[in-house]
């Protein structure tokens, strides 16, 4: 990918903000954008948060959206690979299905040291420390979140 384009990442933030659930994520995404605006090196702090946003965006493209309620069966709330598979099965068109398949292949595989920060399991489970995460991986993640956010249902 070469050099990271700060303006491109900020554009992706705007696209994600536009689709974000106002009460659930919007303020936090704006805070993340503001941090990145002032210092693009904070991407290492934002990486885990943006993977969480990715999962929320995927979840909100399905009928599996919403917070767990007290007493609700946790097995009904899909996460990780189960969620991405469920979203693919419930996608509304070929473009969405293709995006989800690409996201699954890129981010939802088993730990892969070659993918460093480009694999959510490497980041969220601490297998690969932040030193190895790249700004290019972060920019690519932001691009994918922005692309799939067009399919949020709520």
C-alpha cells in the first residue's frame, strides 16, 4: 500500500461516523477520529477499538443486533467467526456478501504472524504486540469498515 494517506483515513472515519449508531458509538468514533487527527501514531491504540467497531458494524447488518439483556441466553448473540458467517448468510446483495467474504478472509482467520495487525485475532488477543502493527494495516481496516458500514440496518 505504500505511504499512509492521513486524509484518506479521516475520510473513512467520516463515512463510519455517518453510519454509526448515534447513542452507541458516534461519540467514541468521533473521539478516535480527533485523536488520529492530532497524532496518526495513535493508530496502535485505536486498532483494538476499531476492530470492535468492525464487529458492531457487521452485527448491525444482521438481525442479531443489540445489547444482551439481563437473563438473555448468551448463545443467541453471535461473535467472531460465528457472527461473520451469520452476516454472510443474511447479506442483502452480492456486493455486501463479497465485502463480508473479503473481511472474513482478511481479518477472521486464525492467528497469523505474517498478518501482524491485519488480523483481528492477532490484535485483540495480544498474539502480536503493537510494535508490529502497521499504519497501512490500520488504513486498510478503516477502508473496510467504511465500506461495510453502508449496510448497517439500524
